[in-house]
C-alpha cells in the first residue's frame, strides 16, 4: 500500500534490480515513412471487450509453445496477465511465470509479436535462468510469518498474526531463490491500511524484500475544488444514485468515518449534489462530488488519450470511498478492493479529493495491472512518478477553469497548511525531500521522494528547461549537466511514458532500464534517431540517468 504522500520520511529497503531491455519492434514500414505514420502504427488500438478476451484466450492456448519459443525451462509455465495491440497489428502479451507450480515473483515478462505472429522480442523483469536447487524450505512457515510481523510493526501495525504465507520463487533481485511471501494486514501508524508483503528466504530466514500492497493516492454537482460539474448518475425508483453506468459502473460510497467495508452508496432526491463548500459532516456530499468527478475525468482521459477502457482495460470501473476515518490526511489505492479511498484531511474539512489526486490514485491501479512496478526502491519511485505523470495528464485533459492544468501535485488540497503544493515536477527538491537528479542513494529514499527523478524527466521532456509561465504558473527547471532543453510537448511525452509502462517496463524496472524502455517506446512511436527519441535521451541525461 502506498499513500499519496509519506507522512514520515522513512528509508525503504534497497534492492538491486536486473532488467532486460526488450528489442525494438519492427513495424514493417518503409524507410521513408513519416513520423506521424510511424506513431500511428505503433500506438495502441482500442480493443473491444470481446477482442481483448479473444487475444487473451489465444495467448493462453499457446502458452506452452510460447514458453518453448522464448527458451524457458521445462519446469516453467506462463500465465497470461494482459495484452496490448498496436494499430499495425503488433501484439504485446504480458505474462506472469511459475516454476514447478510456484509463482515466480519478479519473473514477469512481455512478448512482442508481429502481425504475422512472429516473436520479435522479449522484455524480462529478470534475465537470470529460473532454477533453484531444492523446493524444500529449511525454515517453517511460522518463522517467515514472525519475520513479516516484525517488519509490519516498524510501520505501526498492531497485528498479532499474519494473513498467511505461501511458497514462491523470488527473482526480484538477481539469482532466484525459494522463498515465502507473507502478507500482514491491519493499519500503519498514520491510519493508512496496511497490506505489507514480506519476502523471506526459505533457506536462511533472511528478509529479502518488502513492499506495500496498498497504493495511494470527482452528476451535476457543486464540488469543493472544481466548481460546478456535470456528473452521470443513475435513477433508481425515485432516488438518484452516484453510480455512473456509462464508465464501467463507477460508484461513490460513504465510509462515514469507518475504515473498512464498502460503505453506503451516495443517493440524492433531486440529482443536485454537494454545496461547493467544505464541511466536517461525515454525510457531506461535496467530497463525493469531487471523487466522482475525478473518476469520470480519469476514465475519459485514459480512453481518449490511450484508447484504454478502464484501469484493467476491460471496461470495468473501480469504485471510490470518501470520508475515510477521522481527520485522515491522505488518500490511497487498494488493489484488493479495486478501489480509491479518500480521507477528509485536517479538521475533516480538507478532503483529499482534488482532480490530480484522483487521477494519481487510479493510475496506481493502471500500473498494477500493467508493469506491476514493485513499490520499493527505484521501481517504487517510478511507480509513484507514473501516478503523478498521469494525474497531471488528467488535470490538463479536464480543462477545468477552477483547477487548471499544471505541473504541481496536490496544489488544491493545501496539505502543508501554507498553500504550497505537495510536489513540484519542474524542480522536485522544492518540496524539501524529493530528488531532482539520480544518484546511487536515490534507491534508499521513500518512494514519494525518489519519484522526483522521473517527475523531473517528464517535465523536461514535455516543456524543456529554464524559466517559463504555463497557465499562469511560473516554473524554472534546472538540469544536472547545465544543458538547455526544448520540450516535445506533454501529449507526446504522455504517449511515450504510457507505451513504455505497458510494453517495456516490468516489476523490477529501475531508472537505468526506464531510460532504455522509454527510448524503445520513442523509437516505436516516432522512429530511432527522431527528434522525440533524441529528446528522451537528453532529458534522462539532464536528470543524471545516463546510458
């Protein structure tokens, strides 16, 4: 689980990662094809539910053949997770892996196949051969659970028992080993739900890795942050429900200060929601208006920008919960409920339901259902940055005059109490903790601060360096190597990041392999050596991520 921001500056477990960069795809286009043609060919196509299901079923029927083609061992099997199809017919199929029937964590991979069915490249989370000497653990399940409980207690959890342990193959940081994965629930010390995953070596009992499974973070309605907005609602009998059937069935629920369960679906007699003013009431509709509006705009952003139909790309919406706990100053995404959850902030009058926060939360779900970036170290920073990047994309896409698009994160929610934003993409260090540039110590930062490197990269790629004013906000973005950069525009930068996330990033992608993945994406979309490709390389160098 990862909240929208870190309440405490903790140092996360540093894990070295090994990621194989996939080969660039061959589109079969002529050498003189225009950049626009190339982008169109490599862009993802919008798949109907039936078409997506058919591709997944086809991949599932051929998993044994695919495993043999890409050189997996006899004890390894592939499990289809997702599929992306480009306009030119290229298919990118994402797989999980098992070894002797055990899940291989960090063994995920993407197979890139041409329209003719020829395998053209494989992107792996780990290049190492998946093999262990023995499948018999040397420590008991109880010992692994005890270790996990100890780790959870450092986060403030009071749980006295783990939620269970299972045998796995851990391949997240080099040589694969037999391990236990243990999950501990409960709550963290700031009230955020806990879903800590702890990986323990089954031979030595040593903790190998840990990450949170909870990730953080609005019809006609008067919202707190976005003015008067239109919401799609459902009439049930004589009562309106905050239930949007046009966007996968998104519903907005009231937890009324609770911390578990779904809560109560918001209803209204006249289909006019909220007051547009802050309220400490646990039944206030205004926070629900912002949450429902955010979900609506995020759904539309992904569909219009990338042809993606919902978080899982299957046409099914997540749901939102507001009024979580009391004076809870955070928001989070939770895979286990497939939902977004928002606290009401200080004095229960500052709900964390602004547009970019909503986009941030749901983008954690997109990451989880694509690359699955591990929520620790550099991959965790990339996970957080992905949510900031797409949350920013949602804000610009919405074009709301009350909350204009900017490169500031959480500027509306006043989480610092002095009117300053939570994060700055043009110069991340302005928040007092985030990194402007990569260094060997970045992996030791909390993921909300290590994300600064990728946020800075995205801003430089979009807008370039130096001083400028955009939508009334003044920015001044520096570079590590004192270079002067010209941006390629936010629209192209978003396409490159999305393609890299969905076709080249894996669970263990770090900053160096993110550079490789985004260059592969830029080459596929615009051509190797294109202006866009060279801009990606220059922007990474400007944040000290070099080849």
